[in-house]
C-alpha cells in the first residue's frame, strides 16, 4: 500500500516540477528578418467614373414615346434619331395647312391673271362683240360721210352712224374697266393674308413634328438611356446622356491623412468589379483643393484621367483605384504588423541573443503589407511579430521562425 502512495507522490511532484520549469521558460515569439527589396508604395481606394465631355438629351415637347431607335451603350452620330414621340395631331395639322396653301396659291394665280376664268371669258366675249360692232359702225360712218359729200346721204344719217360708232367705243371702254376691276387690290391682299396664315400653321406643325423627333446633339456613346415605348415625356425630361468615352475622368476619394502622398501625374490603375481581371490605366490629373465629407470619411477628390480605348468602362460606375505614389529600389523593409508604438514613438523589438530590445525606427514609404525603415535596423536583423501577451524591453524570449 505504501508503495502505491509513494508512486503517486512521485508523479505529483514531477508534474509540479514540470509546471515550474514551464512557467520559468521564456515565451515563444515569432520573428522575421529585415529584408532589402524594391518597394512600391500604393494607395488603394475607391472612386466614380464620369465622361470628360458629355451632354444631356432632353425632351422639348410633351408626348408618349412612340418608337425607340437606339439602345444604351450604342455609339451615335450628331443628328441621329433616338426617340420619336406621338405626333398625330401635328401631322393632321400639317396636311390641312398644306391643302389650304395649295388652294390659296391657285386663287392667287387666277387673281394675278386678271380674275376668275369664267368672268374673264364673259368680258372677253363682250369685248369681241363690241369691237366688231365698232368696226361696222366706223365703216358705216365713213361710207355715209362720203355719200353726204356727194349729196347722196343726209346729214341725219351721218349723225346716227357717228352716234352708233361712239356707243360701240363706250361699250368697249366699259368692258375694259370691268375687266380691270375684276381683281381689286383688297382682294389680293386678303388672299395673300390667308396664304401667310396657312404657311404659319404649316410651319408650326413642322416644328411640332421636329420636336417630336429627339435626336443626338453630338457624336459619342449613349451611356445613359432607358425610355420605353408608351412612356410619357414632358418638356425638360431627360431622355439620354451622350459622351465621349475614349478617355474618362475618374474621381478618386482619398482619405485626408493620405493626401500628402498624392502628386500630379502619378500612375493610376482602375479595376471594376463588374469586369473581373480587367484594368484601365491613367494618371493623376489634379489634386484636391479641399476636403469634403463622404459618408463617415473626410476625403479629397483626386481627379484622374483614364484611357478607355474599347469603351468598356462606363460612366457612373463605382470603381477601385490604385495610385502608385513612389517606388524605392533596395529599400529595407519589415512587415507592417512588426511595427509598434511606445511613448508616441514608432519602433520594433529586435532580437538580441535570447532577449528583445526596443528600437525606435524612422519610416519611409509603405505598400499594402510592408513598410520601409530608413534607420534603426539593419538588413538581416530579426524583429518580433505580434503575440497575444504584451512584450517589454529586455524580455527573455524563445524565437520562433515562420
């Protein structure tokens, strides 16, 4: 019995001894080496695409959409028909006005020719008879006058012949006055006024028809367009947007603390979640002059110009942007997670034998995962990576290498 008890006591003592030794052993801490590499400092953020040159197409008259001739994303030329609105009333008005114009023009043609054809024919017939009567009366008068000289006719017969001749002349004069009075100036003016009214009505109808045909005001790509047949448009309603999409303006939102890293002409790469694997290249065109609020962020709006040769990047889309601010060849770098802050200083824990030493560092540029160290460490030195327990200067550690 006493042997079993002794064995139990020995086992318990061994456990206690192992625990004491383990507690006294230095904690395991992962380390990484300071390395020299080419470091590319990039700033990743988001932005929005818009065309450099664009125009809005708006309805200039009201009406229901009757026909749609194009679709979104299609290239269009200046003057190309995009949408037709219903214009049955305008077409009917134009047809009626053109019919009135033809009728009035015919009336004017008659007036310019001396009056209505039936009245003209009646007067001309009367003039022919009167001229024939005048010739007969003149011949009789001349004959009787010669006979009177020969004492073969009486003075009374000569006088009667003269009177018939004068009556025929008065008849001719009366018919000519009547012919001249067929077209009074007032008649022509009234007819011309009716013609102008009909022409104005036709012009108004043509204008309504022209306004019902919505055309492209410029050559470009139709990047915003969604009218449907039957939809009703009012004057001023936006129908489409047309822009030049070969080069695009991208507004990139850079957080206020990062604005000092941005300069004109820095390379920019754009990606769009809708087209994975695609990239569009460009550069910074203009840095911001003020900081604005964007949701919960304080940002500057950096203007970039992006090449879009195949027109695949569309205005209005939300994109991801990577601005390449600096490149340093042979930079001493450490992982960003190795960097610590103590007493408002940036620094690292360097491995010195089996202990760690606090070392302040001077920092340079950074990429997404690594940061440049300008002073404080040397190539090949080991720096501690994060652990759960807090570390202090001169702590003993057991190095672990990933």
